[in-house]
């Protein structure tokens, strides 16, 4: 029986936050997000990449792109009322 996704974490990132992708010649990649003393690592279950993982990675890129766009919008227009346009991108 396949192992499903599990876990929950909320990270509030400040100026010390970072994100990196670690790649290895014959191993799965690891996406790492660091914020102060909180470390989040994303990787595939059982170390085997499947088409489902590719779909998740693509959804993650779309969500991160939306996040970037919203941060840029709020930086250039800090009076913007985000609650009127609240949407969520599934990853």
C-alpha cells in the first residue's frame, strides 16, 4: 500500500529565510526552506519519483509563482485590500 502525504507546518518567513533545491546524480531532489530555527524539507515518498510527484512539483511552482506575484503586488501597493481577491492555488 502506498504511503500518503503527511505532516503540517506553518512558517512565517522573515529576511533570514532561504529556499534551495539540493540535487544528486542518482538520488531524489530535496527542496529545503529555512527560516530562523525552522527547517522544512520536501522530497518524494520512498525515494522514487513518479508522475504524481511531477504533478505536485508543477503545482508547487504555480503556487510559488502566485505567492511571488502577490508579494510583489503588496510591496508596490501596500494599501491593496487582498481580502477582496482571496484565492488559493492548490499544490
